[in-house]
């Protein structure tokens, strides 16, 4: 699933290509993804100028004078900008044609993504989101404060978007490894000192992933069609039975909260 680094990568890739461009046509190549795509977008956004593009958690927010287009990439989505005459590819379900002769297209093979609209920029899906991990609101002590009396495991805790947004499965595994924390530990049992280390590790891992365009395991591509290269930097994720580079222990895999978890038993305590 595309997480914060992948969405941030797309946002940065789209910015020089679509900002200050006028939409000439909106095409819904199917009626729904995870939810119904608002039919009125075909008229509401036509001849409207794209003023800004932002990210909130895993949501892209494309701002117009009339409101905000909210896009979620679901499990397998990607967005590219191509020449308007480029033949439509399979699974390209939503399209914004622009005055400069290009087309922004959303591809979503598994159709778990979403295209929504808000007149004032707010939405119930955004209202419950936690803090952004790369902003000042994600400070030392924040995770410790939120974790008191929590019985859930630490990995599930840092993946909870109501606590902090965008720390997906891969980045949770990598951050816990960097912080030398066992993913099985209860969130409420971890000290403030260890949480402060983990906070900085999350920031480091996400920042590194953004710099190389996110992580591509299967479907994700950047706006220019290139994969995300953080796959080459993975220390534990996908490394079952390989040697830990840090302590030479063996990387272990197990299923945790229905998600694959990778960690080193020897140095993650």
C-alpha cells in the first residue's frame, strides 16, 4: 500500500506539472473505486485552475477555487502525467485533462482507492487523522504520552493513523529495527527514552524513503513512471532468514495483526 513517502513523492512530482494549469476535461472511466466517484466532477472542475497540491497522511489534496479534490491511492494506486493523446492503459479509472496538453491519470488495479470532493477542504476521513511525523507536532515525548496504558503491540501502535499518520507496515518494521525495539512489546511498556529514539528513527526512515522516491514492491510508480528505490535500503523488511547486518543474527518473519513483520530476535529487544 502506498504510504506517506510514496504520497509525498507523488505530490512533489505533480507540483511542477499541474499547478496553475486549467482543467479542460474530467473523465470518469468507471463510476466507483472504493466509493462512488462524484459524477458532478465532470462539470464542477471543468475550466477550473489548480492552485495548490498538498498531502495529509496518505491523501492527496488538489485545491481549486471551488473546492478540494481528495485522492487516496488505496492498495495499488499510482498517478502519472502523460501526453493527452497517450492511449488509456488498463485500470486507469480517473483522468484530468489539462490545458497544456497533458493528462493526469489515476491507475488503481485493485480499486481500493478513492476520488472524493470537498467544498471547504474538510472531510470526515481527514478529521480523525493523527499528527504528521515530519512536522513539529511529532515531538519527543508524544508517543510516550499517547502510549500510556496501551496494551496493543508497539508496531500496531505506531501504524495507527489516529496516533501518527503514514507509518505503514514497511516503515514500521524498518523504524523499529533502527531503534532496536522488539515489535512484540506492548506499547505501554516502553520507556520515554526508547520512545524518543523511535521518534527520531521514524523521521529518519521516512525522510530517507522520500529522498529515493518511496518503496516499490509491486505496483507503485512515481509520476514519471519510475519505481521507488527505497527497496534497496531495506534492512529487515522482506529479509526473512537473511543475516542481520548489525549483529549477524537471523531476520525472522511472523504474521502480526494480519501483516507481515520482520525483525532480528538478537538485537531488537
